[in-house]
C-alpha cells in the first residue's frame, strides 16, 4: 500500500490547523481505500481555444515545446487535436469550438471575468489521470461526494466517452478526468471521426523544421509542472481537493512575502520524475484583494484571478542541462525562440549556484497561457528559489496590469457615443 505521508516536507509556509489535520486524514483514507494505488500519472492535459485559433496555437506549441501533432478528432461542434511526445509523457489535447456563438458550462466560467470574457471559449480545462480500474475509482470518488458528469452529459459536451469526468472545481474551475489504460497499451480517446488535417500538419512540420534550424529541437524537455492561480481564501482547500482526486502528495510551500503570495507544490506518489507526471503547483495571494488599500502590498496573483478567474497560469517545460554555442541551454533556447518574434517577460533569472535558471514567456494570444522554461543544474530537485519566483511573479503581474488597463480602455470606448 502506498504511503502518501512518508515524503519529507519542503518550504517555510505555515498552514492552518485545518489544513494539517485534513491533509493527514484525507491521505491516510486515500491510501487505505486503495485510491492511491489505482490512480497514476497525468495522461493528458486539455485546453479549449476560440474558433480559428487552434491551428496557429499548434504551430506555436510545435515551436516552443517538444510536442508533435498526431491526429484530429472531429465531433459536431468541436475539433480536438491530439499532440503527443511519447507514451511516457502526458498528451496535450487542444480543443477548438467551431461556432463562436456556442454556449456551455466551460464558456460560462470565463464570462464573468473582465479579461477572461475577451476569449470566451479559451480556457485550460484540466487533467486526465490514468487509472487501473475506472469503475471502482469513480464509484469511490462519488461516495466521497465528488460530482461527475453523466455519460449523457459527456456525450452532449462532446468529450471522450471513455472518460469519467468530474464537474469543474469550485476552487480552481478545473475538471479532473479518469481513463483506464493498462501499461503498454496506446492512449486512445473515444471521440468523433479521426483524421490528419492538412492545414494542421503543414504548420506543425514548418515549426519542427524551424526547431531544427534553430538547434533547439533536442533541448526542450516534457512538462515539468502545471501552475494554477486561485483566490487567497481557496488556497488550502484547492490543494486538499486535488490531493483527494489524484495520487499526489504535498511536497511543501514557500511564502513569497515580496509579492504577497505563496507557492505550493504537489508531486506524484508514484513517479519521482516530473517529466512522466508533472508536478501541480498552486499559487495564491497571502491576503485578499480588499485589504490591499490598507496593507499597501502588491497583489499580482489575486489580480490575475480577478481578471481571468481561477485557472492555469503557466505550463513549465524542462530544458536539458548543458551549454550550446557558449551559453547555457536555456539562454540559447530563449534567444532562438525570441528571434522568431516570441516575447518574454524578463531576462533569464537564476544561476548555476542557485541550482536552476527560469524564464516566463508572454501569454499566448490563443490560450492566454504562459510558457516557463526551467533548466536545473546537477542534482538540484526543487522548482524555484524564493528570489526567482518573486521576480517571475512580479513580471507576470506587470503584463497583467497592462492587459487590465487595455480591457478597461476597451470598455470605455465601447460605451462612448
């Protein structure tokens, strides 16, 4: 039986008595009931984009990541493009809504937020987890009061029929889905008609040719971690909810006082290598937005959530350790991608002495997601230094302030006679 509480705690953030009590009780119950042993790695991540954006987004991903275009699954109202590295890393499902007027539960999660509503169908949806017994896992989770879409609802939402899919979290707005797949069996998604689209294949091949020309195709590694931003009051419950739905454990938390936020990491019980099952990171303000005028503290994390809603903020990719053309690999990768017109929010930060270097790209116009690159040196196993994460959080906050001002200007222009 897995022992989810056996891992050493990292970080300096103090949690509430409520969190510490229920962390122990929930993980002990999860282990004892067999869920930890039945739930395994992240099989895939899912994102929806607005009409007309998926092909260009796949071109962007094909240049900036190690993903390859595999196939498109067409249903009545959606195209779902499957991107894959290999069977040891999660798939990336890019779902495009065909009709801009289409309504639904996922669109409604965007429409109450001032910047989120500008791309009403564009949002990160959640993760698919591999399980060894789909029926038993879903039954146990329902008994624990988690709510799932019915098979009829899944059919009407045009999502893969071979998944059990939770309803969106009230804390992160993400879904968690389960897929039964024996090891050694290829991943398949029971959805629509399978085709290889010529237009997608064309941009994919062009991007991969450019990766080779830029000499970065062998340097960018699979997903290292997925970082979600949430409201300050939902910090602890969001982490406990994810741990209850997955087989992850609580690695620890850091208090980033300079940016009035905390960063919290969870990792897979089964896989020490994040490339096989990415870490899940949660970031939240230390104080809610309505005390900012009293405390005079920065609030980039809560500002992001108020503008976009709780959602995934960035996808972090590893960069192979080493040097190319006299510079660290991460600096070479960033220089080459920037030469193709892609913006970054700051210079590469960190050092070999710190153990890692990191950088954020600007947010994608197609998905609103930031790409982070991380290069670790030697045996460094952490995710950031406190100084690094403070600089990254600040840089992202500056961009979000500009987007917020742009959004407010657009509203004023629309209301002017």
